[in-house]
C-alpha cells in the first residue's frame, strides 16, 4: 500500500521533475551526485576556493596539489564580461575532480563541510532544493539546519520533522545531549556500527536528563526526579506508562547494548531505527511539556 505523506514542503526542482515524469510516464532519473555537485558549484566564492579546497582535501584524506589554473579562454571571457569575481569554471577545479571521485558517506562528509564553509546562516530555499535532489534519488537522509547544516537519516518525513529536526532544535540548549544524538544519527547513515548508535542515543537521553534535572544521576536512577519534574501537570497514567517504557528501554540497554561484546552487527537496522525514534519520543515529550510549563 502506498504511504501517504502530508504537509511536506517541496521545492521547484522536485515539482518540475515530477510533473515531467508523470506526463511521459517515466521514472525520475537518479543523478544524485551530478545534481549535488552542480548545486554546490553555485554557492562557492572563487576568492575562497583555495582555502576551501585545502580544508576538504584534508578532511577526506587526499593530497592537495594546489589550485588548478582555469583555461585561457574562460579567463579572457570572464575578464571582458566582468565575471572574474562572480563566476568561475567550477568543473575545472581540483575540488570538482575530487567530488566526482567520492561516494557514499565520504561524499556526504565533504558536502556537509563545503555547505557550512559557504553558508553561515539558514537558507530555506537552498534546503528545499537540496532535499528535492535527495528525494528524487530516494536517499535515506535529509539536510537539516540546527546552528549549522547537518545530514541526518530520514525515513517517514512527517515524523522526522518532529522527532529529528524539532528535537535537535530543542537540544540546542543541551549541547552535550545534542552532540551525542547528532553523532548517533550520522553513524546510523553509515550502517557500520549499530552498537555505537544505540550507546550514543542512550547517552544523549541520559545527558539531557542530568542537565534538565540538575543532577549527576544515571538514567536508571532518574525515575523519582522525573516524577517530581512532571508533578501534577501530567496525568498519572501517562507518567506510569512513560516510566514503564523507560524501564524496558534501560533493560534492553543493560542486557543487549551496554554489555554486548559483538562488533555491532548483532543489531538489525529496524531495531536501531525503532530505538532512535523511541528516544526521540521521550525527548519530544519533554520538549512539548517544557513549552506548556512555561
């Protein structure tokens, strides 16, 4: 059965490609890397190219041999048309050549750093266009802005808006917790070490509670403090249900994650995804309750 998604914004690129594909009864072609590189070329300031290239080459572990010289024809054309400051042949740069070679997580890592180097503030139009590209290629992640641009896993988008984007925004005031959750989401994209994802997700919740409740207690010792925090503003049945689910979550971590000696492959993709969303739900309750309490 086809999954329905409501109230998710789409940019001009997705709408244009979708409409054309519908008229001709064809699939939208997957040109993820090419579209990303084209979009990135539009946001790079040529004056900062050398600095940017050195940084990205270092991050991905490649030797930087210096900035490439543009072709004479391009340079003369730019000079006579006054384009030397606003336009350059991105396809002739060392950075372009590097991006064409990178794949998967390495490509995303380079992309994330390029975007943050070039854009210091939130650009909604850029986010829409970039996520259109991701959506058309059916990639399991989205680009978000929370103080900086970051890639995070994305499955059912109507939930992701609340459980990933909004929760991360809420955690800005809880930097240690946010750091752990952000790292967990990035590792989850790689699908390499699910145990680390589970550990960091749990640690995020634990660090959040220690800051919120102003103590140094472990997760399993926070129950009384949580009850005091909610007070009479949360129904008793909700409090019991919350603590019961939290108790099962702690047991799972103690029995399977905390003392697990495997290499992380023991966890299944869908299990880890469930735990991420579960912790997201825990945090989302505190987020909405906090707004109500104020």
